[in-house]
C-alpha cells in the first residue's frame, strides 16, 4: 500500500486539484509498479491553518510537506529509488513547484508482513491473486499457502 499524507496550507488545493493529484499519484503505482491494485493507493490531504507549519523555527505558510509510506513494494536498488523520486517530483510539479510552494517529500518503507487489508494478508506481489485484486479493485478472500 502506498499511503500519502499531504500537509498543505489551507485552500492550497481545490477539491478538483485534490482529485487530479490523487489520480496522478495513483498512476505512479499502476503505471510503474506492475499494475498494483488502485485501491492500495491512499492519499490524505491535511489542510493546515496559518501559522501551524514551522520550518527552521519560523512559520512557513507556503510550505507543503509530503509523507509517503510504501508497503506493497520495496525499493532496494539505489537507481530505482532515484528514479522513483524523480517521477514523484514530476507528478507533483504542476501542483507544488509550478505554483511556487516550498515543499519536501520523503518515503518510509514498512515490511509487508506488518500490513493487512480488511483483515486479509495481501497476496504476494505480481501473483495471480494480486492480479485478481487489481482487476476487481478490491480485496478478495483467498487461501494462504505455505
């Protein structure tokens, strides 16, 4: 599961912006991560009132902070990590950089065995069951094997 928290100044994004940005973020995973199920991608926008985001000890009302947690896929290869960050910056640019915001983004990776979806152990990456989950766009109960 990619889980994104996006902390923004109040009214930085309209509801339409949030939907478009969420779709761009989802496409990161469906286009680059072997058709990851769309429902794995969760994006949470947190509108921050003025004078609640501080950078270097000073209020910054023009700052966007993005925290990403990857679980469904891990990136061990430094080149893959670099490419991932480049694609993320590209997807964010029209909503962040091009609008003149200050921003920061980071990714944490959580072990897959510390994750459940509606009480189910997610299927192994690229397995037939995961492909079924992607096709159905929802978790489907299945039998765990050894």
